[in-house]
C-alpha cells in the first residue's frame, strides 16, 4: 500500500459572481501520495457529495498540463510552489502529512469569480481577438518551405508560443498584470517573418485591449515568470515594451 | 507639435507608455545622481576644489545653467512621481487580495518601490531646504575666506556648509537611512529601466542585474562616505 | 427497417474525385452567404478551423464549446505531430503512399475516397498552419523538419516539439478569435449542447445549457456542424480530457443520426500505467518516444515477479533476458509498429505474467541504448519535456531507469455516420473530426488525427456544406418554432428528474463502474461471452444510476456534478451500443480484436509466412462494411444499417508489419 496523507484544506467558497466568498476548512484524509492535486480534490468532493454537501467547484480538463484550465492558487502561489507545472501536474508527494493547504482562485479584478475556485478568464480571449493572430485566409498560403526561418527564430517563437493561457502570470503578479501573457503572443508572432506585416498594429491593439480589461502594470518583479507552468521568460515583456514604444511613436509621427 | 503631442498622449494613456516615462525620467535621475556624487566627492579633495565646483555650477551659462538643470530635474521628478503614483493606483485596483499571500522570488526592494520612492522624495525636500534653500540655518552667511584672501571676491563657502551640516548626528542618521532606501530603489530601478526600455534579453540578463546592483551600491557607498567621514572620522574639522 | 447507406462518393478516378467534386459543388454568392447562419459545436481543430473558415467565407457562424475558452479544446493535448505528403525528405513519399498507409493502417475498414482526399489536402494544411505562425520544428537551413511516426516508413510527420496539437490549435484559435473580433463568429464558451433540433427532418438548431448560469436556451441555424470529438471517456480512464463526452453526438443519434462503427476504439501503447483507484485519467507518452526507445518485457515470469517485488532492478536484467518483443515479432517495423499491434503485444506480454509495474500491467520503454548511442544531451533535446512529465507523474528518472508504459484508451475511430460531404443521414447535420467515423477505419495511424481534424475543418466542410445550404432558403427557421420549445421542455424535465433522484452514489462512481466493464469486455480484446455479459451489466448500472445517483445543488448556476451526470447518463446508453457493435462484428480488425478471430498455425496465410498466429483476422467477404446503428430507445436493440466498403484502387490484403 502506498503512503497516505492526512491534510487540512482551507478552501475559498463563493456561490456566484455576486455573492461574498469565505474560507472554509475541510479535512482531506487518506490521500495517496501518487494522486495529483486535483485527484485529491476529487476524493474530497466524493466525500462531500456523499455527506450531502456541495462539492468544491474548480476548473480542470486535460489533467496533463496543456489545456490551461486548472487555476488554483495553492498556499498563495498559482499552481503551487513546484516550478514548471500546472496544478494538475502537482502531485501529493510534494506535501507532508499534517500540512494545512490554502486553496484560492486565481485572483484579479479582470478575472471575476464564477463559482468557488472557477474564474472567468475571457479577458485573455478578447486580448487575442484584438490582434493576437496573423491574418491569413484559409487556402491562400504559399508552400510551407518557400519561406525559410532560422532555427533560432523558430525556437524563440516556440518558447513564447508554449503559453497555455492559464493566467498564473496574472494571479501571481502583485499588480495582476497580464504582461507576460500578452508579450508571449506578441513575441511568438513577432519572431516569425509571417508576423511582420501586422507587428506594429498587433502590439498596439493588444496592449490597449489589455489596459481596457483592467489588468495592472508590470513592476518587473518577474513573479509571473516564476509562476508560469511553461516557464515563459519575462524577456518577452522587454521585447514587447520595445515593440510598443516603436509602434506608438510611428503611429503618431509617421 | 500636433503629431508630437499625439505621440506623448498615446504614451501617457497606455500602461507601457507611462512606464516608459518612468524609465526615461528614472534614467535622467540616475545619471544626475552620478554627476551629483562626482561633484560631492570633491569634498575630499579640499575646500578650494569643492567651492570652485559649486561656483562653476552657479555660474554656468551666466547663471542660467543651474536653473535649466533644476527645471529639468524638477520636471523629471514630477513626471516620475505622478506616473508611478497613477500606476500604483491602477495596480492596487487591478488586484484582489489573497487570504494566504506569498511571494515566489520578488526581492523586497522591488516590492517597496513606492515607499522607498516617497521616502526619498521626503528626503529630497529636506535636503533642498537644508543645503539649497538653507532654511532654519545660517549657512547662507558662510563666506569662503581663502578665496576672499586670494582674489578679493566673495563667494559662498559650500565646503564648510557640508562639514557643519554633517556634524549633527540625526541629520547624518536621516541621510544614511535615505541613501539606503535610495540604494534599494536603484537596485530594482536601474534593472527595471533596461526592461522597460526593452533592452533586456536572455544574454544581457545577468549583466544588467550586476550593473543595477553595482550601481546602487556605488551610489550608496559614495554618498554615505561623506557624512560618515565627517561625523565618525572627524574629516574637515 | 434496415437500409443500405449511400456514401455519395463521386464517380471517376480516385485521384480526381475531390477536384471533380469541388467543381460540381454548389456555390453560394458572397452577398447571399451572410444570410446563412451555421452552428458549429466544438472548437477544437475541426470545429475551430471550420468556424473560422466559414466566417472568412462570409457565413454567420455561432460556435459553442464547453470549455471556458475555445483554446482549451482537447486537440491541444496531441503531442506527436501531423502527417502531410510533402515529401520534403525525398524519401519516396507521395499522396498515394500516405493514402495507402492510412488505408492499410485502418485495416481496410475506412472509405477509400475519403482517405484519398485526406492525403490530398494534407499538404495544404501545413502551408496554412505555417502561414498562421505555427512554430513547427525546423532544421538549421530554416526549412521544416520531419520525423517518422508509428506505422510509417517515411518521415512525413511535421511537429512542434512534443506539443504539436497545442500549436496547431493555437493557430486555429487565433484565426477563430480574429473572426470573432470581425463579427463573423459569435462565440459561446462554457456552453454545452444538450439537444439537436430537427424541423421537417432537417437539422435546424440546437438547445444548449450555459454552464455558468444554468440557463437553457435555443439557437436556430441553416445548418449544424458537430465537431465534438470522440467518446474515449466511456472507459472512464482514458487519455482524454475530463470533459470529453459523447453527449452532442449521442443526442444527435437519439434524434436519428446513425452512429457508425462505435466498437473501433484506439488503445495507445505508450501511456503511464494505472497506479490506483483514485486515478482520474491516464497520461499519454508521445509515440515519438518509440523512435529511440526500445520496448521490452522480461523473458520469464520469474524475472518479472522479482522486478514487481522490488528484488531486481530492470537495469540488472541481462540482455538475453530481455524480450524486445516488437523487434522480435515485427522485424521491419520493430518499435514503430502501429498502435493497435503494439498495444496488443504489450497486453499479451502482461497476460503471460511478464508485466512489470506493481499491478503487473506494464512493460518497459528503454532509452539505455539510445543514450549510449546519441548521448544524454541529444535525448534530452528530443524528449526532455516528456521525460520530465514522466518523472513528475511516476516519480522515477527515465534517464537512469526505463519508463514503465501500458496501453490506454486514446482515440475513437467510430463516430456519427457521414457521407462524402461530411453530412450525416440527417440533412443539414454535418460531422467533422474525431466525431465522425470516416477516415481512419478500424485503427488510426499516429499523426493522422490532427491531419483529419484540420482537413475537415479548413478544407472539406467549408466546401461541401454549400451543397446543402444551396438547397435551403436562409433563415427560414427561428427559435420560435415549437420544436425548440419542445426540446427545451424535455431538457428541463430531464434535469429536474436527475436532480430529484437524491440517491446515495456519486456520478463518478457509476462512471468508474461503467468504464471497468467496457475496458474489461470491450477493450483491447473482446469475446462474444464477455460482450454478452457487458450487455447485461450495463443496463443494470444504468438503472441504478437513474434511481440512486446523488447530484447536489440545483440547475441554476454552475453545477459540475449536474454536467457530469448528463454526460455519464449518455455514456451509459452509448456503452451498450459499443458492445452491440463489437458483438456484431465477427472478425478482428485494427483496434477491434475478437478473441475468436485470430490467425492460427493452420491458416494458409500463416503457413505462407504472410502473418503470424495471434494476429487479427479480418473477414472481408462478410464484414467489409460500415456498421451504422440506429437508436431505438435506451435498452432496445439498435437497428443495423450498412454501407458496403468498395475498394476500387487497393485490394484489401493481410495487414502485415512483419
């Protein structure tokens, strides 16, 4: 039999967007240490349902660290303190028997709470919609190999494109800034020759949408980078700053 | 002018643009600090060198130089402060607090920028009243005796003012505290400047961190060396 | 009443069918396109691509997904790559060879013309994705890199590290967001389709539940496209996302759409083994690992037992005591043998008592030799993220100890029946991607799912849907139609009924029970006896579900137990259909392996050296057809309709990888 843990959970409960939330305490007993953090919540929820209580609502889907759905702040850190993982990839063997674990939603004004630990991250979609794409009509593309791209550029683009849009950057930021998310997209497309025609238009539109959504500003603490499950670098933020400065000047002066 | 004002407006109205203003004004202030420190260190060269320097500052461009510098610095400080206060308010509004708050890696210096900045502002006001306006003291009456003897011309004895000013322990204490906060402010601020101006990259990352820390340390050591030398080691007495 | 289905495959030579069909297809003039509304359910590669492309063409699109953002559709989890017959490697690839491999890989149970079309449009997909900014792997010269993938002897797989699905989906999602911004697509995230609405026998809308507010509402359209993925979660444990479900397809089936080949399910050979009851899903380790990893099991039961008990480390096992069974049985494909074959071989080794995980259900995927040959750095560069993922989950270091793997449910080839236009037997209802049945036959080759999803979404459906729309006057049906009210009332009644049960068991506990039955009796190996048993056990679970499930809360607001309950209730009906189909198909083909139908020493094909004993034995004379099932009510026997499979170009042969 594998090792089992007994834990105390302090969980944020909130019935709906409008209602007030509160922290509630639940025991989590006999948790196998091989279980993932979300599986631990599954076990707790099974118990709650059988007792006739409301289960803890949380967002999750792929449970392999790629969809970006899971969004828990564990002991004050989005996705928990283990680096480079999402909550679903965090395993209970990282905890010790008797631990008290605080579980809260990703907190930001721009991410209103839907229920308990589920937040509305549609602001991210609106930012992408404002310009986070290359406008190419289906069927109009030239042969894929007609435009060689230096491997280093393709790799840098990929590093930025690895973003899963989970929002941990916002949740970890003392200012709830979305700069890492936005810059990852600006940098992904900006590294590629295909992304050049819309490069300036893109950065202006995305930054303006980001501001309009009510995210805070970057104070260069790089908490985002540390919390990012895909370890996306804050260097992309510098790149976006530069792109924005150039584009804004050009927009006004040229 | 229309295009330029449009450009400035578009910077000021966006988060990144406002941060650019903070970075550029910060850069000007950082450079000013280096100049200010270099001048101050002339204290150690001697009374004549220091008072020559003070006279030069006041007479550059027929006396206009100091005013241009003052106006320039004042606008930088004002823009720096107004922008950061606005940004800080936006930041506070964007965040909802955690019941369990934690920090992964952000150094303390980066988290107290607004407080270190406001303390420095308070210090700057005091510092100006102390040495520039010379309110509540008699430093205005100090005359460079050696200069008078040599040239027959009267000029202010800035050197003696510094020695006397830093002979009071609580003045030195406040000064050292303020310089320590300035050091903290710079250690985060200088590196941030590179980031905001988009000059930071994977490869330059460690270098920028080192420059930022090194510069902050240099400024701190440089500025506190004068009052400490005077108060503790009795320099100039 | 059983009938023969018309696939509407165009006449003419295989390589000209699609061009000819495009030429013969109806066009709708640009000014009229915007009068048509099209509903797309699902926002993965197929749905997202279709929604974006249709909006670009000028149609009004409404797109629905249950996730909180279209970017989270489960296509995102595909790791390995996407096939295309570009022949950039000059290694003998061609449209025809991709077609051949895919058809053979599907064990000659797919529709020839569809497979050829898939191979034909594959190259345009890569062009499109690169233009969108998908950062595929490149060589130092700046051109695209390729790798080989399970079941193919050419390198035609394009990839983006181990996250190809993610990158393709992000490309598609960005195109979709672009159209949302322009107003061509209205997006409804966190919205689940609960019913298909037919008006005069044609699909004219859907009824949905807003998962945040619980509100039930109706949406009318001129055509409905389902791109809702596969039904792998009927097994409870699978590599699918937790939310993947059969609900949209099943509710359409209950409205008369035929469900084709539900028993064709793909069990992926390289997943991390199950470790306990608490487990909620299984994690896939990309098939690309088999390019350098060697699969083995201990040669004897005694050695395996010692490993299981922890008395021996796999590294202590001498070369001679390791059975590299794939290399032994399939020398020319070796570790790259197709998925169905590799999975079954792993099961065989474990059934023989030579499994290695604590549960006895696991074999090794060993990189020792590759690390020796290429160095740890090269292996880290190729598979670093996958190794890290393994270590996180299994708690063992795969650089020093071989990975343990075991097959897990991964993909479902079956789906709603569609014709060449991707339209189901219900006029107006089109089905795309994994949700349809058409292109993979009885087994899907690696790196083909992404290809099919995008082919359907970018290139096929946007062309063929016009053939249906041209026969329709736009906007004739609105949600005021009584059919919508009726469907809404039914949904509300069903929800109320579920909430009122107030039993003792959780939804998951029923799902787990169902999954165990399906895995044991309709999994990697099926038998008439087991299937008959399953057909007795499933209705019993269903009955208990409807009398003893406990769903807390109400229908208003977010209620994840209610969402799950609706999906599990559908799986409880659908699982039965799977077993019916598996029972009907008295042959073995691809992912469908019937214990009664395997080659033995006495078969002439074995004696001629074409295949080996224990391999799947097809019966082309009696089962070369698509089995499309008509729902007749829960618990009632479904009615079988057939679409005969004809092979004009390739003669079905024994599928050998030896």
